[in-house]
C-alpha cells in the first residue's frame, strides 16, 4: 500500500450482506481505515475481544447509523487514523448484526485465539447495547487515494451535512485518533434525507 493511501473496508455490500469486507486487515501506523457503507442500516463501533458487541468505552469510536439505499454505497465515509500497531476490534451496532457475525479487526494479533474468527465466534448470539453520539474518526467523502482490499470501486461523493454541528475535539483510544463530532438536529436530518435519496 502506498504511503497516504486509505484502506477501504466495506460495511455490508451492494446486495445487503451483513459483513465487513475485509473483516481482518493490517494497516500500518500512519495509515487510514476508510469505512464505506452499503445497504441497509449499518454502523461501526469500537469494541473489545473480552466483551463482544459492546462499546469499548464511552470514548471509543462510533460512526453513528448509516441509512443507505443505493447499491453503489453511501457518499459519506467514516475514516480512522491508525496511530499504533495494537489490535482494534469493531462491530456493526445495528440490531442482530454483531451477533450475526458482522465483526472485524484492524491489525490482528499473532495469537490465533484472538483473531477475527475467534472474535466472531465469541460474538455469536450476543446483542448490542445502544450507543449514541457520533464520535471518533472523521466523516467525509471517499478519499481519492483509497486502497481497496476488495474488488469494488470506492464511492465518491459530497460533503458532510452541515448545520448545528459543534467543533470537533480529539483524544486517543486503542491506537486510533478519535475526534468527537457532535450533531445537531439539522445535521442529522440533512444526513438522513441525503442517505434516503442516494
């Protein structure tokens, strides 16, 4: 992968699958994981191996729900900057998705008892706890410097909805730079309208 290229992780697919693709990927320090959302409703939530289908903490990343109807995917992506080589476990927070195997890992450990297959197995049948407030990563259009680990073409598109969104704040959690981005009602409504018309 070229320096500065983003690694695309598909969240669902054009056929409505409940999976991440790839579900296990290594991204070097300084790289970016760029999540592309496909039908129907999906999200990305940072979790832990020890407690599958639950948010890692109240400061862990969360993309918020993406309501996508177009098989070409949502115009808005969710990106995370990788700051160290530690494993980053994540799952889809939509009801039934995490417990149905929609789980993934960035920088999997060498210990096979904690790889993505073990994480998916540990999550089987679990239910998710609701989380609120988009936080962590960056919402925006697909990068033109994406390195897709799949055979699909990345989606490009418009800007993030604007409105009553406050300024972003940053912190660090589990090797990922997280930026808290609050959403006012106007921003959320704009995002939903655009997602439903895509």
